[in-house]
C-alpha cells in the first residue's frame, strides 16, 4: 500500500549522493544522511550552507542534479502523507485572502483530496491544532492580521493537523519572540514524545544542545551528523564555519 504506516525501527529519512546546483554551481554537494525515526534533529550551518535547499530538494520543491531521497524506504511521491513541512515565514504570501482556520485546514487536503470539501470533522481537527499552538481565538481572523510569531504558529498548526510521521521545519524560530520560541519548542518536544521525527533548520548555536538530541552540521557538504553530545563539538563547528566560531556554550 503506497501510504501505509512505516514499520517500527525504519529509517525516517535516507539521502544518498544528493547534489543541487544553480548555474552549474553546487549549493549542496554529495549529501549522505540517514535519520532514524523518532529524533528531534537540528540542521545547522552558516548562511548559504544549503540548509533550506536540502529540505526543498528532499521534498521535490526544487530539482536535484543527482541523488535519491527516501522516506521510510519510499520516494516522496509514495510517502507524501507521512511528511509535514513548515516553510520559512518569509517565503509565504501573507496577503492571500484567507482566514487562520482556512490556512490550518489546508493541511488536511492531502488526505481529503482537492475535490472533497472539508466538513465539520476537518474543522474540529483544525481548531484542535490551533488550540494546541495557542491560536484558537484567532481562528476567524485574516492571516495577514497576525503578528510574525502568530503566523509561524499558524503554519505549525497546519503541519500538526496533517498528523505526519516526519516533519521538516525551516527556521521556525526566526524573528519570533521568546514566548513564541518556548511554545514552539514545547510543541516539537511533544511531537518527539509521540514518536514523530522532526528536522529543524536552526541558526542559534547556543540552543542546539538544549533543543536537539541529534544534529547535522552542514556547509555545502555534511560535515558531521549524529547524536548532539558526540557531533556538536568545537572542532566540528570550526570545520563547519571555517574557523570563525569562538567558544559556543553547549559545544563539547
């Protein structure tokens, strides 16, 4: 069955020899990455390292020059219902005329199909997801009327309502206040506690050890990947950032 639930103990994500190039210049090069299920994993590296590109290529949002990607042993086309995605807030057209509740309900279209209208059950699921991210009172508001942090939480609710097995989140903490960041971290940990796999593009080196149990250090190539306590070291960070990293709290 194409969208059957994954077997216990399977690799949630496997990337082999993935390369993406723009105008023949590689943005990510020969990426190999194996992610066991049930991890909360940070993807860390300098600006221009290819972190967002890695996610978009894995999800077939941009073309690949080479390489393969599988989710629980299946290509994305056969596993898309297992995958949730929260894009960077800056990449979204927030002027699109729709309510917060409608934005969240869009997360259910993959299960409904585009020709079946969402009903009371879908509305209840969307409202429950908004409640989970603390936005239930804003359900009828236009999405453009929310603050940046609230918009980020709305898109997180859209991903939550999918009830995916693996989530990709591209800079979910960017330009949000401390309260929103703590709320998002709590949600990510809740997903992880339920056995979900969560991959997060992240830029704040000081919180990596606190937030993630695994980390992938990326700068065009994968510099290191594995348990945070083993991988997130000053030596690996210097290799990743070209020696521009001073002492980072939490790096061992």
